[in-house]
């Protein structure tokens, strides 16, 4: 469950009214970079787990560059994550 997405309050609405149908059917085929990735069917389910508030962005911890077909250098990738944390 993504904590940044508010669906509503069950005290005020029924479950069928609260749940967004687009989220119920959301899959890696809806995530911008994951839908092009050759590893999308073997990596763990991450939806939605992005740094941005956009649920269709790839997960923050994915270091694979789909366009290059390469994994990021682990030390460089961790440095980028730490830099993002310092900004917030």
C-alpha cells in the first residue's frame, strides 16, 4: 500500500467508492520504464514506489537503465540517493 496516495475514509464511503479502478488494475505495464524493461516479470512487485508523487515512475531503488541496458554503479547510485535525501 502506498502511503502517499489517499483513497478515502471507510467511515464516509463504501470500499467500492474509495478504490480507484485504475489503481486496482495497475501493473508494471503502467510504469514508464518498467514496461520497456526485460526484467519486469522477474523483479519484485513495486507499484507504486517512486520518489516522485507520480505512481507511474519507476521505483526509487531500481538502478537499471532501460535505454542503455546497464545497471548503475552501486556506489554512484547510493550517492545519488543520499543526495536526494539531503535535499528533502
